[in-house]
């Protein structure tokens, strides 16, 4: 069939058929399902250059989003990047497969405090990727009073000058910390206790943004907030007026891990990728792009003094705590926050 | 291929060949519209387990939850936002559509394309551009400062006004296109006749033009109102996610709280609302206008 | 202007005023429509990476665009998906519209209501319900599932547009063709189809645009290998205003505007 003899739709169809194999090639690939913008492009390219394995990178912006797709059985991924408490639930549900630790030569590079944590005590299923905390960031040019904890953030004086991450569990846990309650055993009684306090706080907030809370701060639309430490680190790098403070009442520390889903097809490729990430010079690249806390000690040695001095990446002191899976209470938390927000 | 007997009246019953041609449409509707809709309905009758997986079953609990005043208020607020957006789109878009459709044929399609061009960029990037315009140190405040140096910068971003601006911007073409199509079909002679009978432009519009373009308006209003009710990205970005709308709540059930059955129930309720309003619209519309 | 628009309003002074008003209003609305895209085009030359403050003129984001292999691949994927969606939507929508218009049979009203359903269904519900369906049926996600999702919400737009055109068509047209000895297919192919051309074009354009910018249904039906441009853009945009995205959008605008100009040029040539 000559191309010329086809009419326009026919020609488009032919073009399409020609393009399809180009867009979806087979062998030697890795389907990575990770957080939006958490794996730098040069790292993916370096891996492909060295191994010849093509990386298909698909992103999500919350653990729940990833689970939604993974649990429904739709996505066929070889490597996922859950946070510790989500990984814990996934292990319990048999959604992850054990790693072959013999294939991961770089495991020794990890700092001991990031291995054998509660979500995976024997390190059978997960390898830490990056860690961080949720803390207070203050534009010290605008806010002159000292801010040490959540209660000092949420004051009438800061009405409409506050940005917080748009995450119901985080919001509720700050109120729980402020009231001295445990954050990992949430029930109707503890939610009833935080309700009045949280109602006050939510009225003061100008922006809820989980994806890029730094934007509102950088643009001067707000003066302080409670955000991911990586966002705060980027702000500090941009301008030293943005100070990061770990809340005195206690703060959430998260470890995002790499893990292989139970149904993965390219298991060998997934292991090679994890081991590639564990290399100091590769992990160092990730730190440069996303200045969270690097759990890789060998990589940390390659950082500049300036990077190590970033108070948001490597905070001093502070009471840090991991989240645990809270099961059904997650829905109650969401309902409480929806209720309080819409009451405004 | 056996030739079909000629069916002269347009209401003929389909023969074998016509049924064969209809088959792909019917199959598509059954497989990808009816079955998913039923799955959604089934899901809304189920329950969420500890981990957030759907336990299929039969319980009306999720529908009972809908009656909680919190969600009723959110429903009403969403409808209000969508109605305001639709009204503004109509006010802003109708004159444009009219002008475009009445322009010389050569410029007409060019102008229409010009209206569509901005929408080839991702709506997210456009929304971010609006943020750059509306923020405290943004373009609009720079203009205000230049015109009225004494004024304090306006806090425009992260307000309901910003949300409505974003919504009107996103949906304006969906109103302009159908109204344009119905104005273009208007018989010029009809309007001439009205003029010859001594009616000025201000009389002709409400008595002749408006009734004749009603089908276009109805289509445009539906195309704007329906997606505006369920929108969540614009409200999050331009409104600072402060006031939840129904789209945000549905989104949250699926992607945050992982309560799919309740999310499905909210969705079924929303769809039910649309279907009822469509039936009401159809009942209200005169038969003639339907043929448009 | 070469040919003044056929003034439908009486030559009274009021009508000229109205004309001027309409023209001015259209201009203002076009300004409103173009304001954000002009802003992003300007910002695509801003050298600042994070902020929106102007830090100097730079073309580096365009240079960086050349090295963004994933973005390029996603654009290719989008093109494949949008083209396939448009073709399928046009076939399904046009044939459906003609058959629904031409024939009367039990369940016809029901089918018409069902066609409307995907148009009023919020994207997230369509996406989730299709994901449940594909998971239950054991269908692996990829190009096919994305295209199915896109066609489902796109073809009704084609169908509705073509249907509206058919209703305005003279029924005698087909009859005349048949009287002259045309087969039903021949009558459709040579008489009806050309008359439907503008509606098919408009519907097809709509389908292409809807597919090109669709995010949520795609999210739930895609695999990593078939991720489309809006998905990539979403991932990038989530971490803040990204100058590379501004450059990409500005480039798209330029290409589209060039396309429009070319079409206008061709039309002038044809006359």
C-alpha cells in the first residue's frame, strides 16, 4: 500500500502504527513509580547509560495515590518509593517482595540509624532512599518574634500569613503534639480533643499546599509555615532569611524507601537500580537536587560544608518520631479536617 | 454486501447492516460506560477495610453519610461556585461568540482558532501563570501600585475571586464554541425581516436572536457547569485549598483518605444530580428548540 | 477590512455602535485569554530557577528543553494517544450520530442518555471506574487502556456536534441521491459525509484538544511507558513554577500560532 494513495485519516493511522513500537519498546527496562521530582533526571540517565536498562518513570504525589493504583492491580511496577509507614502497611499486606540483599553491595553505606527501623526491622523489604522531617520555616525578615513550636506559629498575629502542607494526618499530628498526645494511636477520643484547637488553627492558614509550599513563601504571599524539610532547605539555599526550626513539641520524621512490589517483572533490573542509588556519588547527586537528609553516610562525606550546614537538611536536636500505619483512623482524620475547613 | 432496502422516512427501523454498524457504538457504551458506572455504584454500596481496600457488599451507610450537613454544605457551595462561573462565562462569552459568528467568513474561523490557541498549553501551566499575575508582588498589583501608589497591595491570590477567575478562564471556550455554532446557523433573513418590521437591535435580540440561540446556550451552560462543579485543581492552586469543594472531597476520598466507597457514593450523588437536572431541562425545553 | 461583515442589524446608528462595542469586547476578552500565556512566554526567558522575580534575560530553558528526553518521549506518547483518540472518536461519533439520526429502534433514547454520561462524569470517577474495570478484567495498563479512556470521554463530543449538523440537514438530500441510483453507502459517502465535514472537523478538533490536555483519566489508566505529556508536566509543575515548562508551553503556542497562520495563508491561496 502506497502512502500517497491513503486518504488523510488513513495516513494518520499509518503514522500512528509506525510510532507505536517507538513509544513502547520491550526488553531491558525498569518501571519506576516514584514521588514527583524526587529522582533527578541525570541519575536516571546515568543508570541507563551504564546498564542499558531503560527507565520508565511514572510519578505520584502522595502515598495514597500510589496505593490507589498499585492495590487496584492496574499498574505493573518494578520499583516503588513509599514512605516508611506506608511500606509497613504494604509489607503486612504482602504487597512487597523480599529483597535479595546479596545483590545490594552498597547497603553498607547506610547510616545505622536508618536501617532496622520499625517499619521493616530486619531490612528485608526496603532500602532507605531519603529522609526528612516536617518543621517550621520562618521568613525572619517579616517575623521578628521567636517561633519555637506549633503554638507560636498558629497565632492570631499570623492570620493569613501561614502556609502548611495540605495533608490531614500532618495537621492532626501537630495538634496532637501541641496537646502532648501520642500521634500514632488515633481514636475518636483523641480526635475530639484536638478538634477545638485545630479549628482555631485552620482559620489562620492562608495556603494549604503539599506540592510546593515553598512557592507561597518565596513569592512573599505568606511569612511562615509548617512544611517538608526539603522545601525549607531549598528556601534556605535561595535566601538565608528562611530559617528552619524543629517544633519543640515534637516533629514527624519520615524515611522514604525503595521497595519491589510483589508482582514486579523486572526484579533483577530493580535490584541493579537500588544498588546504583546506594553508590555514594549517585546518592550525592540526589542530595544536590533535593536537599533532604541523606541516609547514605558515604554520600554525606561528599557533600560540601555548605550543604551539611543547611539546618533543614541536617537539623540539630529536636524530638523526631516516625509515623506508624493507623489503618481506618485515616478516614476519620480526613473527615475531621474536611469538616473544619468547610466550617470556615 | 447486500444492498439495504431504501428507507425513505428518517425514522426507519435499522436493518442487519445498520445494526452491524451500530454494534461498535453499543459495545463501547456497554463496556466502557455502563459497566464502569455499575462498578462505581457497586463500590458505593461497599465498605472500606482497615487498609483502604474495597469490601464489596450492600450497605447504604455511605449514602447516609452524605446527609451530614458538612457534605450538604460543600455540595451547595460547589453548586454556587459553578453557577457563578457559568453566569460569568455566559455574560463574557456570548457577545464574543455572537461577534465571531457574524464576522466575515474569512476572519470568522481565524478568530475562532485564535480563541482556542491558548488552550493548547497545559491547564496547569496556565494556572501557574495566573498565580504569577495575581500574587502579592505580581503583575496586577504592580499595575495597581503604578496607578494608585497609595494603595496597599491587594491580596488577590488564594481567594474565592481568584478561584472564579481561574474557572471562568478555563471554561470560557466551552461556552463560546456551542453558542458560536448556533449563532452561525441563524438565518440572516429572519433578522432582516425583524428589522424591516421596524424592530431595532435592542428589540431583535431578546425577541428573535436569544430564543433561536437557546440550544447553543443550553449546550454551553452544560459544558461549563458540569465540569466546574467537580473541578479541584484550580480551586487548590488559586484558592490555596482553603475551602473544600465537592471535587476536592471526592478526590480526597480516593487519593488521601482511601475511602473509595464513600468517594463513589459522593460521585453517584453528583451524577444523579446531573441526570435529574438534565431531565428537568429536557422537560422544560420546548420540543422545537430541541430540534435546533 | 475587505468585506464588511453582513450587518444583520438595521443600518440605524445604534447598530454601528453595537458593532463597535462587540468588537471592543471581543478584543478585551482575547486579551484576557492571552494574558496568562503572554506572561508565561515572557517568564520562559527569565533566568531565575525558583522564584517569579525577574532576574535577567536568558535562553537557557530552551536549551535545557533539548536535553529533556523524558519530556520529548511524553510528547510523542501524547501525540500517539491524541491522534488515535481523535480517529476512533470521529469514526465512533460520526457513525453513531448518523445511525441514531437515521433510524428509530427500541432503546434509542436510552443510548442517547448513555452517550451524555461520560460528558457529565467527573474525570476522577471515570478514571477510577475504568481502573477497577481493567483490574477486574486483568487487562494490563498501557497505550490501549489510555486510548480507551480518552475515546470514552471524547467521542460524545463528536457525536453531539455531528448530530446537531444532521438535524439541520435537508432530509431530501439523501433521498435525491438514492433516486439517482446511489447505494446507501454511496449516498452516505458522497452526499452526507461532505455535508458533515465542518461538524466532524470541529468535533475531531475538540476530541484532540481534550485528549491532549487530559490528566486524571490518563493517570488512572496509564503505565509508566505510556505516560503522556500532561502527566509529566503535572509531576514537574507540582514542585513549583518550572521555567522549562514555560519554555515548552511557549514553544507549543508558537507552533500552534504558526499552524493557524499557515492555515489562514492556505485559505487565502485557495480563494
